[in-house]
């Protein structure tokens, strides 16, 4: 099975390095020198990682055959895809691959049906579960343990404990108000 592990960003310097937006919890395994990765678009790859380093909090990679800034810039927005055994699971029991979460039923602690996970949106600071509701609408649920306390892969469900207003805007609480002057 193929998993997106990173997206190539802008070129860095003049020797062919690029910044990457990491989309895996195991970058040291998936994005190590020597790793051969498929790409989207496929015409760009496969790409073999020559070197990797962290600079100012960002991962920089250089690929074999990419020797200058022009070649590196041509890779911008390319997705890097690793081949993963479908039976493989992350080492940490609190981590999940996207394919494990897609199509899980989402219910509240009291068993109320919310919908089904249709997608995982990877943002820089947290992931969001995109949940398709029975009425066809979508709700975005932050994938943090305070809001999603339980993932049960055997039962194929995710249990959520949403704060007021997350699932129903009419239940939102006003945190503060300004007095008229």
C-alpha cells in the first residue's frame, strides 16, 4: 500500500536541496538517505534521497540527480509516496495510519451517531478528521486526545467528546463578550 509521507516545498540554496512538509510520524524511517520514493505526479519520480538534515526546524532533503536550484525548484509541490505493508502498524499504540482511520464510524461518548471519517486533513500544527455526516454535510474534528479519546479499530469506530458548538453551532458557548462603551 502507498502512503504519502511528505510534500516537497521550495528550493533551499543552490545545491539542489528542498524543504519538505513531513506527513509521517516516522520521518527518520520513511525519509532516510537511500530511501526510494514514488511521486505524484509519477513522471517526476521515483526519487532517491541522497541526504537529509534539519535546518531552522525544517527538514531539508537532497535527491540523487538533483544538483542545482533549478532542478530542485522543478520538484515543488510533488508528493513523496512510500510503499508500506498494509499489515504494518505504527510502533506507538496512540498513532494511526490514515488508511486505518478512513471509513471508521464516529460516535459521541453516549453513542450518538456523528458520521463516518472520509478523510484526514494534515495541517502544520494538528490533524483534522473530516467526517461525512448522514445528511451529507461535513464536520471537521481536531484529532487530539481531548476530543477523540478512543479509536477502536476492531469495532471500526472513533469515539468523540466534542466541546460545545463543534458539532452543533447552536450549542456554542461565548467565551467572552465586550461591553458597549
